[in-house]
């Protein structure tokens, strides 16, 4: 169990770091930097039992919501790394292949589209946003980068 936890933490953190580096790279092309405050606020409210908001920006602010958002972001990365290890086994960590990482990476898109975005008031797959198609494309590409991070980090530590 300790081996699974260690691998999940290292692989999840590594993959999430690559995801964050990708977001920084996109800033070179005029994309705004990620704001983890709204997801942090959503997560804090979810811990108190409120999962749906009309607009997370109008929900009661939470002390430390930006830090909480970053923590939530990395915890989710660790959880999804653990999913790869549980579903495909610890053998995957010793001999990683890309397909399991890609499957889980793309599943993370679904979690954003069907849990986080509706919960924050953006609608399913950001449907209530004027730039929904752009958000969707960036979600798919970004979470594919996360999948590359899962695979790459596993290769580095095997």
C-alpha cells in the first residue's frame, strides 16, 4: 500500500506540474494564467455539502481559496495517478505504457466537464460560457498533456 501511495503522489505531482507548465507556455500566446481561486472556493463549499452554484464568483468567499484551489488541483492529480495504478496495477509503474495514462487523462476532462464546470455555474462542458468551444479544446489538450505527464513521470521513476 505504501508503494502505491508513494507512486501515486510522485506520478500525480509530476503530471500536474507538466499540466501547469503547459498553462504557463500558453501564456506566450495570450492565454490568461490559471486562477485556482474559483475551484478552491467550489471545493471549500463542496466540503460543506454545496456542490452546485449559479456563479461561483458570487458564492461566499473562502479564506485561502487560492491556496485551497492549488491543493485541490494537485490532490486531483494524485487521485488520478492512483486510478491508473489501481486499475492497471503496480506493474504499470514498473513498465508504463501510454494508453492507460491517456485513458485516465481524458477521463479527467469528463470530470471537469460534468462535475467541476457545472458545479461552478459554467454549465456542462462550459456550455454557459461564450467561448465554450475554446474552453473545451483547451481542456482536451491540457488533459492530454496531463496524460503525457503521468506516463513520463512513471518512466522517470521506474
